[in-house]
C-alpha cells in the first residue's frame, strides 16, 4: 500500500533530534508522501526546508487561528514569497478555533478571510482548522465564495464537527481529513458513525503528528508520527467494511488530486 499522510507537523521541535529516523519509519510503514503543515511564518519556513530535504515531503504555508493575533500584512507577504517554492502545495492551516481562544475571534475571522483571498490569488488548495465555531466558519466560507463555490479546493483537517457540518463541507466540494481519533474507543464513537457517510472520493487520512496518536500505538508512544497513519487507514477500512488496499489507493489518489502533486514511488 502507498500511503500519504495528508497533515503532519514535522516542523515542530518534537522532531528536531531524530527527523531522519522518523522518515525511515514512515517509509517502512508504506508512507510514501507527507504534507508538512505551516502554522506560523517561522514554522512555515521550517516546513519548506523539510520539504526541500526529503523528496516525498511537501509543505503548506499559513497562519493557524491560534496565532491570528500575531498575524499582519507583512506576515502574509512573506508567506506568499515562501509559497513560490516548488514543494509548497497548499495554503494553511487556517480557520477558526472558538474553543481554546488563543487569539481573539475578531483576529481569527479577519485573517481567515485574508488567507482565503491570498489562496485565491495563488490558486492554491486550503487546509482548514475548525473547532466549535457553531456554524460561523461555514458562514464565512459561503460569504466569501458565494457563486464561486466550485473554485473552493481544500480539506477540513482533523474533522470533529457535526453530521450537518460534515454534509455542508462535502456539498461545498471539500475533503474530510480523518485522524487517529477514529481509533479511540469513546472519543471516536461519533466519528466512526459519521465516516460511513463520507463519499470515498472525499476521504483523506492524516496523523496531525505529533498530536492525536492512534490506538493502539498510543499505548507505547506518546509522540505521534507519520508511520502511524497506517493505523488510521486500517481502522478506517475496518469501519467501512472494505479491504484496506483499494481504500488506500483511493485515498492516495484523493490526496494527490487535492494537492496537485505526483510523489515519487519510494523514499521519503
């Protein structure tokens, strides 16, 4: 099976001591490609650096809603320059997080819209983060794209919303990113029920590493890493009642199509 971890954060300090070993373990697990996601200007730079050093890695650039208070026009200008790198394949992670509120709602909404505009200008797919926005995230997307909804390309990463929200994302043409939450007995119960309603051509798998280590890997490893996306794939196949190999191929094609990339057949 060829696997694509559609969302990980190898640019965080958690991997600075052993990144080559992490990449080798991913390759051994069949993970041929990874999207390293930017969440600040500095971590976007680090994502691009990693993508430049590892053939199967790609990068996104953007500002996470947690960091919206520190965003500026100068930040977006610098990120746009970074986006010119040939291994940058997406914009984000951007969105709304009205749960932890590390940045004000006003800042989050302002810089979400600014980043939607920037992604439009660059014709780049988006990586979205949404937590507890109670429909506001969808309102912003619908207001921004309006009759241009067919121009929206992106993924709602680490989906954790309601069935109604999920259906709205699908109707807008978005992909749905499934993490290790799917494998967790109690926390993943609702997701396991909803995932059956996602069209196969809209499914992506991800680790969100170093966060959200799937079960049973979390019983032995505190830090998540891309190799464990295989656990997510196998659980997803079990929930859907499908063989893992064709499901893996469908998800591989989905991810390559969204990001517009053709990864090498081997070697991260």
